[in-house]
C-alpha cells in the first residue's frame, strides 16, 4: 500500500530499503509508516541480534539503517561496529535519547553517517535518509 501511495505522488524510492532498529514498537511503527508513505521498503528489528540478522540477510540487503543506541541486548555502539564490519558502505544513522558529545564523536569515528537526538521530528527523517543514500 505504501508503494502505491508513493507512486501516486510521483515518488520513486522502491529500490531503497531501510532497516529500522528500535525496541519501542511505537517508534518502529511511526518510522515504518512515515518511510513507507515516502516509498521506502522498511524492515524492522527490535533488538541488536535481530538487527544484525536482518542486516546480514542476503534477501534484498539494506540501503540505510536507522539504529537506536539503547536496545535490550546492547546499550552501546556494538551493533554499529558489527554493521560497519559487515558492510561499511551502508550508511547508519544512530538515534539516541542519551546523546553526549563523547558518544557523538565515537559513533562518527566508528562510521555512523549521523547521530540524531530522540525525540525527533518525523518530517526530518526522509531528507536525512536521502542525504545518506546520496553519500
């Protein structure tokens, strides 16, 4: 349905796949709805282990990742590090409600495309993903 809405609006992002990783179901749902309406194909993961499985899956791949920093099985940058090792060319945008300058610097040093503070304006997500895909 999201693809049909996007096509009706003249948006063609059918090849862009976004992995949304967040333990909060409402955040995942909101991002999936927003991105789906913009024409993205969205895969969701609720923890680090399922995020790594989805990211490493050969079934379609991932073009960009939205990764919550604090997950039930990871409260640091281990998932980002694993993703960078698996596929360093895929942009990863880290989301956090617990950002510090040290965290920001470390995430960027490890290869994050950007770090955004939660809560964020949903209307800012699609343009950020577009920039990540263009990088």
